[in-house]
C-alpha cells in the first residue's frame, strides 16, 4: 500500500514544474486549504519524490505530514544549492514541528509554542444539490452527511433548498468543521461545535442547544398498552400469527395525538391495514408512524413541518382494528424498534460554565462572515 502510494507521488512529481534555483527563492510558505496534501507543497519547491520517500520513512513523526487540516502552515527552507534544509510544520491546534535535514538524515524537534488558532472558511453555493456542490467545493462525504444529519431537524432538503442558497463551513484545524451555517433567502441556521468532557463533539445553536428534540414516550394520553412490540402475535382480525412491530396504546376514540418530537409529515394516507395513517420524519434517521386514526388534524399535509407536541390527529379504529387505539411505530434507518425499550436521542445543551467562551467564539465567526 505504502509503495503504491509513493509510486503515485513519483509519477505526480514528473508533471510538476519545479521552480528555478536561479530565482534565488529558498524559503517557501504555505497555508493549508481544503483538499491540500503535503506532497504538493513539497514537490512545488522542486524537491524530488525520492527525498520525500526518505522523509516519510525516516520517523513515525513524519506521518503527521499526511494528516493536515485547513489553517495549518508550512515553511520549506532550502539551502543555497537549492537542497532541503528544514521543514517547519505549524498545526493550528498544536506546537510547531521542526524537521531538519543535513543531507544524510532527518532530525525532529517539537517546540512548545502555544499556537494561535486561525479560522478558514469553505463556502458551498447550491446550484444542483448539497451533495454535488459540496463535493465540488472539496468537502468530504463524511462532513456532508454530518451537515445533513444536523440541519435535517430544521429543514427539508428536498423542499427547502433553493438555487443560490449557501452553506459556510468554518475550520479551526480539525477534520470536522468548527461551525456550519446555512444561509437561505428566508432564514439562516447557524451551528457551532462544542466538545464535552469525553471529547465528544456536537453542534449547537448560539443559544447552546442542539437542533434535535428529546422524544416524548407516548404521543397520546392512554389507558393502557394493549399490545406490545413482538415478533409473534396472534392477529385479532386476520386470525394468524405474525409480528407486531409497534406499540398499541388503548384510548377512547377522539383522543388527541401529538407529535413526540419536531419533524416533517412524510406521508398521510388511508390504507386498508393501517386505516388513517401518518408518517413523520424526524431528522435523517427517525420515522414515527401513527395508525387507525379516526381523523387527521386540520391542515395536515405531506411536507408540513411539525413542532413537538403539535396536534396531528385523533385516536380511532380505522383499518384492521377491533377497537379504538393508537398503533405507534418507531423506525430507525428503516428498522422497526420497540418503543418501550429503545433509547431515543435527547436534546443536549452546552454547560452554563462553558457558555461565555462558546458564545464568544460564535460571535467571532458570525462577525467574520458579516452575519447578524
């Protein structure tokens, strides 16, 4: 694997135009942007692939050069013969690494200088889709998924995104953004990262709350659970054994049903089995289903955004049902889950002790981008 990587680098270097030693330039400075790789900087100074291979195999610390992030800086210093003398690698969030070459071997020194983090930004302007335009802007697939996972709690990408809308990513030296900001004609959604004591990174609004909701256990007041989640249940109307992939809450006809968390109406229909049924999408991973309803809430339609605790319908006994109850399902990435056992996500908050620093950084990013 490593040999094939080096071969690719050697071939790449053949097509690069090395700067002339006669130019008198011996000190090169670079700042890392999205999509940059160290070998590009190395070859642009006229140094060889053979020397790069020697450098990368000289010490395990050299592998740091393969893991660079936006905002990191390099200086590559050559001697009067235009041969490598020193590389200074200055990560945004770490002390500088000095790599010195004497013509035969490399030596390493890390100086304990407190770095000053500088922010860099990537702007994704929507022309076709987030996935297409973000990849075109050099954003990794994993980061694109993270953007969708977070923003889907507040927007429907298939309906809300418009040509000309923008996503701005702020980078502070890590693989994932320090902030993610959506700027549309009608609204702006700004999210900022915060790491907890376990070094877990999440994204929060400037008020210090995640966009996702905490799910309520039951979407309606009920008398009892008349049928639990099971892989084998005798169906009361079909008279056969089959799985029951939901939870039935027994309640009188007309009992109001409320959304357990904010979401979007994915589907509203009348089916032979489920009767009157509603599917709500919550973020990217979660879908809840409400069946046998007597009627839907007024104005409910596909694509409508629903707030937590908003009325969506009423308990009934439509479809294949022997009595009034709510059949309730939770699906995660398409897989049915037991509502009585599954642990659903809860809304998180930045600790009050960390809020001043968190909000100061958020304000700086918004000021840099001139967003009010």
